[in-house]
C-alpha cells in the first residue's frame, strides 16, 4: 500500500511513495505440479526448482521487511476468512464449480476430499496446488468427458502463476479492480481475493470494486499503475482489453466515492508474450524517472481518458507527443528521464527483458527492488542515482514476472 495514512481497507495513490504493506504469495506445491507436457496450458515456459524459488521469495520478503514494509500472505488471509464454517462451505462448493468438474459423482468425491482437511491452511494450499486424480478414491463410474481426458493427471488444475499476486486484483486509490483474467487457467486465482474483500474483517465493506471477476472483458493488474492521486495509467495489452478500461473509467468518474482520479492514461503496448503487461515494459522508480523497454518507444499510442460532459460519457483523446513529455505533464515535473532496459542495446535489452529487467518494485522514491540477473540494467539504474536492492532470481524469473509482479 502506497500513499496517505491507512485506517481501514487499502489506500494506494502512488507507485513510488513509501511502501507500507504488501500482499505476497510464497510459491508452493503448485510449482511442483508443472510438467513439460502442460506448460503451455498453465502459462509457463519452464519449471522452477521450488526449493530455490522459495528461498529467493523469502529473500524478497525479508528485503521488504528490512525496509519497514509489513508483509502479509495470501494464504493467511483466506485461511482466516474460512474459519467461519458457512463461508468455508460456500468456498469449497464454489471452488469445485470453478474447477469445471462436471459430473455429480466426481463433484461429490472432491467435496468429501476437501471437507476432510481438518487444517484450514492445508485446505487452502491444496486448492492452490491442484488436485491430482490419483489423490481421490477410485470411482466405479466415469462421465464421457472424464474418459476422454483420461490421461490428464488433474481433476483441479494447479495455480502456478499465483505468486504473481499483482495480476488477480489491483489497488486503485481506496478501491480495487478484481480482474477477469486473460486465460481460463488464471481466472480461478481471483476467488481468493473475492472472498477476502467480501468477508475478511480488515477489508469487508471498506473497499470499492471498480471492476469484478465476472465482467465480460479481460484485464490484469500488471497493466494498472497509480501515477498520482489524480492520474491512473492502464495498459491496453495482450492481457487487458480497451473495453475493460472504459468500464473502469466510467465506474471511477460516475459511480465512485473516490473523486480524486481525473485522468486515465491508456497505453497501447505491443501484443506479445515479452510485453504482456504495461509493468513488464514500464515502471516508475522516482518522482521523475521510469524504467522502459526500448521496444515500446516510438510505437506507443497514448490516450487521455477523462469524464465527459454527459452522464456516463467519456472523453477520449489520442495524445501526440513524446512519452516523457506526457508523463512530465501528468506528474507535474519539469522533465522525465526514461532509463532503457539494457541501455538500449537490442541483444541485452531483449535478454534482460525476458527476465523482467524493466519490472522493478519501488519501495520509496528512488529506491527499488530488482532481480540480480538483470545486471546491466541494474548498473544503469545506479548510474542514474537509483538505490537498488538486489534479490536472487534464477528460479523466480522462470515464471516471466518481476518484483512488481510479485
């Protein structure tokens, strides 16, 4: 959480003000349920070594704590929520429905299996890790769909992308966008945030929803950046549709108690895997400095979205100017410096971009957390007066996400 004093709920109005509190997910057994055959289905390019990934993630969490940031974990919050037996019952049934388990007999078996967990934390971790068919009792009957997919090992898929907690929901001022994810694989991840914001004592009735998980168009949190209290940036990307941005804009401008946001800058970025989110190619690191991947410079469309004159009407204007000038205007600074990933060298930039060299997590102005393997970009940040906290990243980076994504 960035920004003003926190009383209840959340309060995020900046990308760079001193960071007070973060939500993380420590990689778990869902990573070990990745196999080469199903990497594409589960949106991974490689299989991280879990033991090392956890150590790297623990270093990330400790780096935050050592710099005054409170760290809370996703599994802890949702475990607290399901202490209420009625909510637990509802959660299990909804999880089964969203796992797309079709046959009544199989639903019953999975229900009994999950109800058999006496420890709520173990139950939550199992829903994240996925349920293999060989964990369940042998069934006498199978549906046609189960026979057709007989070789597939899971009855409920694992959620290996879950350690990138930025994407399922994103904080906007005192509200959130609870996202309709780009892929079926990741859509189920948002169930945890849904229950946390509905039922957890620290968040229920305190947080507006500018977007919800059952809406039509897809959007992900890596495309949402809080530039200032008045300006929000959202990427039109592989994972976020323009229609979703318009919906958020209308909610903020016409149906929200938050009247501070006046402008949404919509960045149309290239639609490819290496640039899947706005924050993979572009993050703010100081009051007047940004990291950027050189691949988006010169090809970037930017639109200013503001409140129109009529109720429910948006004013959308394409801005024809250099990116640094657009940013300087909305940040209220004289000049903005764009620090290129890899120093602009195509080979270095492409290599370090593959490991999220442009994706940093700012913990206070001019101070960021970065991956160790992006050493050329890291050196450039230091040369531009940025203090860097370097974390190991050989395994975490295999998920194609950086510190801000986590």
